[in-house]
């Protein structure tokens, strides 16, 4: 187990994802953000099944940076309840993970 986490966050539009990604990098809350447009999302919201085309952010951060990252995404995001799911990184290439930590 490491202190590194990958955060998944969907955005309504690619432009919103780019703005959030650039802010997180500039503020050193993320080492890297991958933006995957478009993704098709199907989910239940307020009792109805919804379908949306969204952009997916894959955010590389650390456990200590997670609270500030979470707060910043909530500030920047257009959704009332943005998706924000943190997944622990249990292993990886040590040289890459060292670089990851250096960026935060």
C-alpha cells in the first residue's frame, strides 16, 4: 500500500474537465490528470434513469492532498453532486510513483 490515490471525476463537458485539470496541476493538488472524452454515463438520479455524455478525469494525487483536492473540485465543478471517488494505489513502478510524489 502507498499514500498515492487515483481519483475519478466526471464533468459535463470537456472544457470544464480541462479547466479543473489545469487548476489542480497549477495548485499542485495533482501530479497528472488524464482527460477521457467522451464517456457515456448511465445512472439513476432523483428517481429517474439518466444518460449523459461526460468527460472523465483520472486524477493522480496523494492521501494527504485529497481533502484540498476534494474541496477544490467542489468549488470548480458545475454539478451539485460531482462524482469524486478515490482509489488507493497499492503498487506501481517506483520511479513513476517517486515522480508522482515530487509533483505534489
